């Protein structure tokens, strides 16, 4: 872990809110002939914000979307599109993921998530 990654992880850990990644894996059960899903939940600290009205123009971002920033070193896996993310009592789907790089070291994931319209 680099100096910058450690600093980002500590900052987000001190002032971020709980967010829970739900990583779903599937395996084929040869006995039943069905796919069996297993969800693994990982709770970490993250920064969550609503998008501004200016960011909502153009159609890529919707009003129900949120931006979540999580230190890359806070989780042991790479989040992927279609994974679920729980924020407080709501469940969101990951739409897009980007990373912030400092001195050739990814230190922060910037994740766009979308909730349901209900």
C-alpha cells in the first residue's frame, strides 16, 4: 500500500458513511440443474453524494443516481458493473466505475450507482 493510498483510506474511514458491497457469484449445481447464487457482503466507509442538476443533463446520469467514493485499499476485490451497493436502507446497482490514480497507484474508486424509482 502506497503512502497516498493509505492517506485516502484513513480519510474516508474517518469521515465516510457505511456502504455495503454485495458481490454475487453463481455456480451450477449438477444435482439440481440450477444455478445457485451466493451473495457476499462487505461493508466499508465511503463518501456518498447526489448529482447536481448540471450533471443530470445529457441523460447519462439520472436523478436517482448517486456517486460513491471508496478507497481502493478498503476492499479486497474490484467492484464490477451490475454489483449491488447498499446505502442506508436502499439498494443500488453499480452503473459505472472509475478510479483515481496518484503517482501510478489507484487510490480511490469513483462509482456511479442507480437506485430504483420507487
